[in-house]
C-alpha cells in the first residue's frame, strides 16, 4: 500500500518497508495544495490529480487541470508527468474539494471553492476509460448538501456506487448555518441526508468537524467519534 503526496516533489510511503522514497520525475504540474488525487482503477500504475490552489508571486489562483504519472516502476528515474485533457468540459476550477473513488471505478468530485470565495455543491464524476466528465448535480441544487469546502468524503465498503460527505465550512450567507457544518450525507444516485447540521456552539460534533476538516496546527482534540450506519 502506498500514500501519495504532491507539493514540490512526489514521494511514496510503502508500508512494506515503512519508509519514504522520493520519486525522481520530469515535467509536471505547478506546486499546489488542496487538490485531490487517486490511483487509477483502470491502470493502477497511474496516479491522477485534479484541481487545487496555486500560489505564485503573491497571487492565489485555483485551477481545474488534471495530471497523471506512472508510478508502477519506482526504480524508473525518468517518470514523466502527463497533462490529461478530457474529451469534454471539466468541472470549474476549484480547491478544497473532495475526491472519492468508488469501487465501480468512478471518481466523484464534490464541492470546494474558488479564489473569489464562492463555494460549490455541484457533483461531477470522471470516467477513466472514456476520459470524460459528467455533471451529476448542478451547483446551487437545494436537494444536495449545502455549498461547502474543507469537508471530508469516503466511499462505501458495501456498495460500489455509494459515498458519504461529512462537515465542512460554508461561506454562502443565503443558507442558514453559515460557517462550520457537521451534517452527514450519502450519495447513491441521489443525495440523502443522514444527520442534520447541529449549530449548537461547542457541541461534540462541531469539535469533530474541526478535528477532521481544519489542519491540525489550528485545532487539536484527542476525542474519537464513530457514526454507525
């Protein structure tokens, strides 16, 4: 098993020997943060990344580019990043979004925000075989989770098309509950809310939100919580 991180360099952590190894690559995307990445389900030798925030010369921009790199041979010193241009229009530029790979091989992109502090609640899926994007839910859809960023998402182990979204932070004042969120949603063709947002200050759920969604150098708690499905 490997964990993939992207900043100025690409490194892998292999649990087989419990050590870091820097991969020597050529070309590639600009340094970024708050992007998403995944192993390609069609060819597990490739890692894909999408979107994120780029900071250059004092200016912050979000992007919607996609890149991939072959990491199947870690001894290969000539691994080169490839820009991936989809066959149709990709999601709008964003950072702070979530990316979930389900067992059916679809990569779901939900939410996030742009540099103008506009949040999203649109939902997209990427088909690796067809190299196409499909917008499943329009931005602003009131049947979807509220617009948000800094949320977390996870796929289901019991369904190949299901994933969950928890918490996050909202900036859209047209919705009640502006700010931190602790609601829980499931998507399986349609959105269903499993737990409503609780706005009581200091609630355990709110503290869980900060534990999961905001980098730990801002907040730190030692409580652990589980939600039974």
